C-alpha cells in the first residue's frame, strides 16, 4: 500500500486478511504477524539495563520489629538498623527521618531500594502532631521531583526519592487502634500509599488475631481512612475482584525474622519460642507471605504508578495553582532564553 492510503481502504483489506490477531477497537483481523507483542520484551530489556527505584517508609512506635520485617521482606540486611545502628542508640526526643539505600539484584533485574525509617514516632509522652515531620518529608520529595521536572535542561532520568509506600505498624494489643494510629493514617492517606500491618502477630492466638483484624478494619472504615489499594483506583472489574480479596485480608498480621531454623529437614526463616518454631513464610503461622506477594510480586509497579499519577499529580496541581507556586526563573536563565528566542527570530540567510 502507498504511504497515506485511505484508512477505509486499509481497514477493508485488513478485514479480509488471514491473520489470527484481532483489533480490540474494530475487531479487524491482521494480514500477518506484526510484532506488537515484542513491546513487553523491549520494556523488560530496558528495565534490566536501567533498573528501577522503590522507596518504602516504615512507621510505628519502637519495638514492633520494623527493621526485622524489612530485612525479611527483601531477604537481605537493608534496614537502617542493619547498617551501622548501635543498640546503645537512644530513642530520639523528636521524630527523625533517616533513610538508607541499597542496590539489590535478582534475575538480572536491579532495584535501588531506599528504606525510610521514622525513629521517635509515637515514643514520646506527648505525641501531638508527631506525624508532621513525616508529612513534611513526603512532600519535600514531591517538591524535589517537581523542581527537576520543570527545569529547562532537565535530566533524562529524574532521580525518584518519592515515597511509594508506607508500612504502618499496628501494635498487637488485641483491643483497638490508638488515637495516634488513626490520626497518622487519616492525615497521610491522601499523600502516600499506606499499608497497615499488625506487628508481632505471634503474640496473639489465631482467634484473637482474626477478631483484632476485623476490629481494625471497622475502625478504619468508621474513620474514613482508605488504605492501599484504594477502591477508587480500581481500573476494571478484574482489578476490583483481585483488590477486594486483598482488602478483606488486610491488615496483614505478620511476623519477621532473619534467623533460620531446621524444620522437617528444611531451613526456614522463623522465631524460636518455648513451644516451637513460628515459621515466617508458613501461611498457617502468619500472613507474611501474603504481604510479600502483594507488596513485591503483584502490586509493586502499581504502587509506583499510583504515587506518580495520583499522589504526586495532586501535589503538583496544588503547587502550580498556588500564587507564586514555583520559584521564579533566575535572571541568568531568563537571559539565555531571550537570546535563544532572538536568534530563532533572525531571518535565515538566502
């Protein structure tokens, strides 16, 4: 066919072809193999070359096993406590934000993992507004990304320090959420993907655990708190069906451990107790495996997309609508822009 052949002619010819592929819009049959499906392989190769970022925050008061769970999730010593933390370190008097980054590789795919810790959160006598430094940090990362994005000569790949997910650790009291838990999740649920988890689930019986999970879900619903995956972001019925199952199972009651024990001839991650070994990855013992599969194996990319397309876009729109939203262009940059415009307006030599 000549370039620019009428669409109706092309459609007519394609519709009488013998290919087996179909167009979703018109139901047309292709004449033969085009190779559209190779885009997935192209994307895979590119991702393997460049790698990707994933930034995860952990919040909750001290002693809930936040660092241990992160190490267990990524099967390596990636938490802040694993990199130079001393057991003599005192609980800070105010909330601090500390992050540590590692590049981990699996199957040729590289991931730059940044773990953001919040020591001091919820550990004071007066915890009023203790979420503010965390909220400020999250917004600062959006601001950093926005400034890079609006640069005239911006980088080909903008460094992404935005928090893609916040694991919020709930104390296994078996009673109800603390007011601080509710306030934190209510105030931050619109700026970051919050995934609530019940820590140290082995301190409760299975019955206590189920009752506590139901109570937490009800309290979150009554407080108007939407945790990830949010219902409003389900893209289709399949998405809704899959995510409904996850939402019904949350908050996941988890146990973390980076120690291995011999159980029935196998080495397993677990916690040794007086009555036996609590196996971290055994679904009959806790819901760690469900959390890992959800967080890493099925929803990691979606967490990144919701961060970029929803939370960051909300922040970006708000900033651009504010009076004097972004910093004004410097005189040097303005001068360079004017010079470029003048040179473009000059008539070309004949």
